[in-house]
C-alpha cells in the first residue's frame, strides 16, 4: 500500500472575481471562458500514473471522512474512482480521446438543416463534481461536406466528459462543429438538470437549464423557430 504523505497547497483566501468570492462563483455556476482551464503540464503524467495518484488521494478523502477502508465493500473504491475519472467520466480532458471525424461529400446536395436531436449525455459540474444530466440537440447546414450522424453524438459525449459548466459545454460543441464542418451554420441547444441544484444547495428538483449556440444562418429568428419546431415535435 502506498503511504505517501500529502502536500496540501495552502488555500488562497479572499480571492475575488468581479466582486464575487470564489465560493459565490462556484454556487452560482459562473464560468470564465470557452477553453476548459488546464495546466500547461496537464499531460506530462501518464494515465496510469494519474490513476495511481488519484487513488491515493481519494483514499485520503475517504479516510478523512472517517470511512474504514479495510471494509470489503470500500477497499476497491479508490482504484475504481481513479479508473472511472481517467478512463470514463473525465476522459474528454485528454485531446487524444477526441473522436476522429471523417467528412463526406454532400452527394445528395441536401442543403437544408440537419437536426440530430435528443442526444442524451452525462457530464459533471466543475464547481461541485456532481452530475449534469441532459439532452443536446445539434443542427447544421452543410457547406458541401457532411459528417456521420453518430459522430455528432460522439463529439457531444467527448466534451461532456469533462468537469463542465453548461454554457461552456454548449459553446465547445458549437465552435468545434463549426471548425470540423467548415461552416458557421451550426446550432446547439442543451437542456440539462444539474444535480448540484436538485440534490443539494437550493434543492430545486424541477428546474432545468437551457443554453443555446446559434452560429451563422441559425442566428435568425425564423431559422430558430424552424429548429425549435423540429426539436419540440
Ligand atoms: Zn454545481
């Protein structure tokens, strides 16, 4: 068993952003930019090393909370959590896990909007590390190239598998699809439930959050109405 001692960085107190404390920002789910904030050396450690390290640290959290890690039911938890973080729920942090996307010529000359709706995703709130569960609706108008439908789903899943803020998730999917498809005509609508809102804090079980990204031709009231009519169908 690894008994490495922890070096806990000193907590910086009193940091403020636009007059709000970091605690307030976290609970209000404000976010600071399009890119997921990453350290420059984010991928210096291998996945195997990260899993080993997270397992040690998660064990420490459990022990601090007073859990008995000798219990058969808890023994494997630190390793399981570490593996789940790196290989599954936060695998979208690593660019190497980004889905490879092939484009095809738009042979059918279909030049209306294509909507892939009700893409179910599971993400995690970066302020509380509890789930965000929702549906994404993605639309684009081909500029001559098309993408396999399952790839739209995979791109949503890739960005969902990060600690996220819903606005950033929406914009990351939208801007990446614009780049992949070579067109500004991309729309993303996300309708999601945040467990940090429903199961803790304000404990509102019925509210949902809707965020939108309307690029190019979608930035138009009539197009938005058309898109929404397909989604609400
Ligand atoms: Zn949260």
